[in-house]
């Protein structure tokens, strides 16, 4: 979910840059602020924060029906 949010931030920044607008707040929507926000969201995603709900039964949560993959 955080990776999607980072992609949205980068997409909005790209559109703002392409249309050459600052939405009336040049200090708020500058390159370093948007890049920092996007990279923060990506790093949180890669760290495993906000990766979705966990199941309470333990284990990895993967369910294999029939033959498990990787077993000869």
C-alpha cells in the first residue's frame, strides 16, 4: 500500500512539473520535499511497514492446495 502511495506522490509531482505549476505554494511543493516524501514511503514499504493485515494463525500465511511447488 505504501508503494502505491509513493507512486501516486511521484505521479502527482511529475504532473505538476510537466504543467509547470506550484499550486500557489512554491516552498511546499518543491523537488526536495516531494522526493523526500516519495522516498520515505518507498523505504517504509521496503522495511515491511504497512504491508497489510497479518493472519493470527502464525506461519507465512501461504496456502497450498494439492502438491506444494518446488517439491520434486
